[in-house]
């Protein structure tokens, strides 16, 4: 036999924050939704934030190249470091970003 039930295990976990782009082709958004629901049913403290229009790489590649503020990246940084939003400078012209988005395998 084990010690305690599932609640004993989930009680020792920190809060879970799932951050996912709705257009992610690498890991479909349904996985994030399903995982959040499973965690919730198991008794975990879980929050699921979905970002409309974002892919797997949008907050890490395309939007930083565009410059400005990326809400998904800002949420991720806040969870990791508690940092305020970061505004980035544009790195490359928009046509190059659009081309990179088309050929990106993620």
C-alpha cells in the first residue's frame, strides 16, 4: 500500500501555471487544456492561460524580433522571475519574420 491518497501527493506541489499559444502546431492546445483539467480534478492549484494567435515559437522568436511587448512572454517572465513587462526593440523587418513563421517546423 501507499501512504495517503492522491491528495497527499498534490498537496506537496507548488501552484501550476500552464501558458500555451492557441495556434501551437507542435503541442496542440487541447493538451494544455486536458492537462489543466486533470490537474484540477487531482486537487492541484492550477491556472491555464491560453494566448489567441500564438504558436509554439511566437513568444520566443517572432514577437521578440518584432519588438514591443509580448503578452505570453511577459506572463512567462512574471511566473519565472516576477519581472515587470519587457519592451523589446525590433530586430528584423516584418517580411523576414513572416517568412520565418512560414518555414518554422514548430
